[in-house]
C-alpha cells in the first residue's frame, strides 16, 4: 500500500512560512492529576493521568504508564495507545476473548474486548475499544505484560506478593485507561481557516 506522509512539511526556499503555525498536537494540564492530549489533525482529544508519558506516533499517541519500582512486581510493560485508521474498525483475530461489550461515551458507542493469556510464563492482559466515525476508526489499546517470577529471581512469599501487586497495578492502570477512553472527544481541525476571515479586507 502507498502511504503519504504529511508530517514532513518541507518548504521550498523563498516560500512564505506562516508566522504563527497552529500547533497540531498539544497537551494541557486539566488538574494536578490529569492532562489533556489533543491532536487536531487526527481530530480527537483525551484526558490522561499526568504521570503517564505521552509519545506521538504516526497515527495517534502512545502513553507509557510508569511502573512503581518500589513495589515487588514483575511488570515489564504498561502502555495505552490511541490509533486512528482510515478504515472500518476491526479487532485483531484473537481466540481468547475474556469480555466483550459496548459502552456509551457521550452519544458515541464504543465496542470493547479484553483478553488475557499466559505465554512462556509471561502474563498478558489487553483491553481494546473501537469507535467508528464515518470512514475513520479510533482504536484504543491497553497492554500489560508481566514476566514470570522465576525470571526476576523471586522466591517464596515474594512470588505471591509480586502476583498480588501485578494484579493491583494492572487493575489501577486498566481503570485509568477506561477513564481515558471515556474522556474521548472529537475535535475539529484548526487548520485551514478561511483567509477572508483571518485578514479583514479593506474596502
């Protein structure tokens, strides 16, 4: 498939560059605990915990969820993503679906699936939501990976402690992810204002 990359706004020498470019992606503090992420180009905004690290991706945003190193756990990966596809929404073909439901977000309906499995001692838990708007799909993915206790050299009561902490960490992050999805709103692109409105015409 051919993909056009509009991120590289290369200007030819001598071309006029707008003096005040409109930021396409912005984050703004909502409260001490919450930050708003807005991508006008992709047309959405979400609120996320301020502790999460937002990283822009080609088609949206990835949030790296910090793992508390003071707790005994074997968590290796915690992340949430919002990805925008110019297509019909389709969840990956997975065999082990744990839950499946629809939720209302304002007047939108999101489809949700969650799955958990253990592969070679690693425990995976994923939750995905999708929202279809005309020909665009907004996909939300929460991913957690916990390593085996053996790989971390844990023994005895530390194993139980780590497993309990893993559950608590995943549960808290999953709740925060669900809240992030529920904060989802469409935003209109700020780009491309009518020129006649930007500079009043002298009569």
